[in-house]
């Protein structure tokens, strides 16, 4: 008997592609989408500056739908759209789980961020300077003189809207709604973790998610994206949808953005 994936409706066995076909499809589409986004970002300048902002969420949200339809499969089998506005159960489940996760991970993250910016990072810079890397030596004292200020930037509302609507929801629809769901059909979820059934597809999705960021715009810290991604994927499995993960995803991005300004890391 085929394994039923949580949150994904079953098909007739004769209609389903093989596990190898699914894996090839997911990896192939992801590479194509990310290369397209990278090209759009690289070409976006001048009058085309807003073009990446418009095309990136479109690619993330619609590429899986187009591909599944082209393959004769029903995209509605997967959580590739936000719930209906009147679906109080789905929205309530997403809000409640997001609030719970924020209460659990928020305080230790804030403490860790403060210790990193005020103690650990300056210590690392001092160690680097002691080894003769003079290029970094001028940064340490400047950072140590910065004191965190509690304020909200003037563009806080637009920052929140951007990260929720243009980043978190499109990325979660793609990576958790499509990639993780499709990979769960390759490797059946079998691990019970805090109320959610997860499998290797959850872990592979986290790695693909982190690598995808580096393919578009490389940053050394992208490797750490794997950790919040584990929570996004768990929330998708726990609720059967992507909105809880999208809310938490947006909260992570917004929180880091505001903290970086409060601590003077960003202007």
C-alpha cells in the first residue's frame, strides 16, 4: 500500500511519476528557477530596478504550478496557495503555531544576538587582528563603540510587508509547498518530531533552501539558514500548510533586519 503523505492528497499509482522522476523534476526546476532569478537580479538596474521585485515571487509561486500542469498533474494536491480568507481554521492554526514558536525561540535568539554583536564578534575581530590581518582591525573598535538603540525605523511597515508578501510567502510556497511535499513522495516521512511526521525530504529541502540563497546572491552566513529552515519545514508538516512557516519566516527576516539597524550594523 502506498504511503499517504500528510497534507498531500493521494493519486492513483498508475498516474504518479517514479521517485527518480520526482527527484529529477524538483532539482531541475529549482536550478532553472534560481538561475532565472539570478539573471533577473543581475540585469535589474536603472528603469529595470523594480523588475526583480515583481518577477521573483511570480517565479517561486507559479513555476511549480506551471510544471505540474504541463505534466498532467493536479497542483491542488499540494499547498501551493494561501488558504481561503474565510478558512478560519487554517489561519487560526497558522497564527497559533507561529506565536508558540516565537515564544520558544525568540528570547534565546535575542540573547544570542546581543552576545554575538557586543562580545563574541569583537573578540573574534581582536583575535584576527592579533594574527596580523590588518584589514579587519579598524572594524572591531568601531563596532564596540556602538550601543544598541531601541527604535523603529520609518520604513518598518514597508519592511514587514516586503518580507511577508514578497519573500516569505513565495519562498514557503515553493520550498515547503512544492519541494518538501514532492520530496516527501520520494522518501516517505517516518520520523515523529513534536507532533509532526517528517522524513529525509525535510532535510534535503533545508539544504536546497540554503544553497538556493547562495546561488542567487552569495553570503558567507547562508549556511546558517539551514537552522530556521528546519523549523519552517516542521511547521509545514505540523499544520499541513505553509502559512505558519511563512509567518515565522517573515518574523525571522524582519527581526534580524530591525536588530541590525538597532545595533548599528546597518544604517
